[in-house]
C-alpha cells in the first residue's frame, strides 16, 4: 500500500468494522490488539478511508456488469436525490430504482444545474437513458434532467411535493397559533404552579401534586418540540391538552366547592386555561390547523405516503394509478365544497392545495411505461434514498456524536452511499458473484490510491483563493488605497484586477 505499512486484508477488516458494523476507532484498535495488530486511531481513520476509496474504484470498474444487468431487465428507473445541511456541500446519489443499486454518488457544491449536469452526463455515457427520472422539486434537477435526458418523463417525488405543501400551510398557521397562545404568557404561569412536594397526606398538598402533573402534561409538547411528519405542531398539541385538562380542572373545582373548599393554585390554573380557551383568535387558528391536518392526511393516504408507511420503501406493484387519480380528484372536489361552508380562509387554503396539484399534475402522476408489452411499475418517491441518508446520518451520529455528524457526512457520505451496495441482494448476486476474494479485487486499484487521496482532499478542501496568508492583508489594503485615490475607469479596474490577481473583462465590469 502506498505510504503505509498496513496489509490490504487488515485495511478491509478495518473498513468493515467501521463502516459495516459501526465500531468506533478506539473499539477497532482494541479489537486489533487482541489479534496482535498495533496501530493508532489516526491510522485507523486513514486506512478506513482508503478502504472506501478502493471500494468506489472497484464499483466504477464494474459499470459494464451493471449496464448488462440493467439491459437484462430491459429498462431502468433513475432516482436522484441529494442531502445536505444549510451552507454545506451536497451528497448527491443516483440510484437504479428496480433493484435499488446505487450507480453513482458524489460530493457537489450544490444542486445547481452546472454540477448535476456533469454527473448526469457521465451517468448517461456509462448506463444510457432511463425510462423515468424520479427527482425532488429543485429547479436545478429539472433543468439538468431535461438537458441531458430530453423527452424522458420526470416524476417529482410525491413525498417532497406533500412536504413542501405542508410547509407552506402547516408551518404558516402553526406560527400564528403559537403567537396567539404566547400572548397569554401561559408557559410562565404554568411553571409557577409547579409543586414537587411528595409523601404528604394533606388534601391541599395532594392537589398541588395533581396540578404539577397537569402542568407537566401541558408543557411537554412545547419542551419536546412535537412534529407532524417533519412540521412543528407543538402548540396545536398543547391546545388539545388544554381542552382536556381544563375539563378535569373544572370537575375538581366543583368537587372542592361541594365540600366548601377552595384551593388557590387550582383556581389560578383554571383561569389561565380558560383565558386561552376563550380567545377567539386561538380557536380560529386551531380549527384551521386541525382541518389542514385532516385534509393532508387524506391526501397522504391516497398517495400511499401516510404516517403508517412514510418511512417504508414499499413496493408499487399493488398501486392502481388510475384509481389514485380518481380518488385525488374526488377528494379535492370535496374539500372545495366543504371549504365554502367553512369560510373564506378555508377556501384560500383549498385553493393553495388545488393549485399545487394542478401545476404539477403531470409530474406527480407519470404514466407507467410499457416495455415489451409489460407495464413497468416504479416508486413515485425517493423515500428509499431518503431512508438511506437517514441511516447513514444515524450511524455517523452514534459513532461520533451529534456535533460531528454534518462534517462526517460531507467527508464520507458519497463513499458510504456506494459502499451500501455491499448489502444489496441484487448487487451481491449479479455484480460481485464472481469475486472470490475482495482483497484481490481491491488490489487492482492500490496503485491509484495516491491520486484518489489527492482528489478526495481537493474536493473537500475549502474554496480559498490561492494567496499566501502573509500577503492577504497587503492585498486588502492595496485594493482600498487604489480605489480611494482614483476615479472609476478601465485603467482603474485593470489595476484592481492586478492587485487581486484575477483576469476579467474590463468592459464587462464597467
């Protein structure tokens, strides 16, 4: 191995322990010591990366076998999806949808057309054109797909579509509900009523504990940040609990009154809850949110992406697309009729939902293609890829901690996506079936490691302008001094270009 003294079989062992079994570096080091192998945790990091780089090269070398597998099926469905955190690079993955094999993955600056088109061009050269492309709603993906694969139908991911629609509606009205509840200063009033006394027999103190439990129940949704799918609904859940708890408080007040007894904290709790329940603005936004959730649940059920199967990459074979289309149309009509009875706000909400479906109708319900007289069914979402991203992040978080998850995902996410093929049945049976020794297969690419390491570091390094650090301050000062001492002209721009070390058309700048 270039620049290391570790045996290739040990490198494979390290890679499998770290990336397949999720062991931490110190755990791998302790395990290797039991086998008489003494290496540092830093070496384990480097060699596990080497394993991923070699495995990716092995995968790329199998593109002819992968293409033969695709051709043997007579067709291909291409799923594309990226994952990133705000401001970070995108781990972009291309997956074959019938066997769920990851065909390619890379780390790109963003999902802009220029970066995605390059990946799709290489993909087309290696594997040809798919029958259908399944993508999210990003404009860059739509433009790139149309450019590289003209006339190929594009199915937008139904999960992304519904998620975007929910973000527009649920998030907006939840913020309004939150604002209207917060004005009552309910949280601070509830916290003031907490009483943790225990082991008492006095009826007042026992009721104080009851109030404490009630307060915990009311504050729990806010403290935990409850979500519906991926949308926050903490205050909606709290309002539901306020209605339930207030009825119990009222019963306890009447019980006390029948015994000629009044407990002050209980009355304070009753007044606080009644203040919120009597607010017409709060009631209005609560009712709107409940209705939105009801409508969105119904649409999700018809699209087969409800809470029950939202995280499952279910088979599309038992989905009758014509039946789904009819049910969606009927549901939208019912919503429109119902909204007329409920008022203008509900009508506006139904208009937003109907317009969204209308704009994307053809992309949401691409017809099943027919190959050799047989209909080819496919999943109309990227939940398989999304689930894979989540599993990768979870494994990284368990291994390194939450603080390192995003950084590690950028470092290894694309390599791990390709490595996930190791657990794919079709890949094992059809692509790697002739491989008797993984070490021998990876050994073919050991000579490429210096280049692969350099490319890996180059892609992940920061986008710094190549100026020596000692000279940067001088460049900054010179630029300002020249700009302050001269009027704008072509000569001035030429001078500033020289200071910054760039070549740009002066005419274009002017």
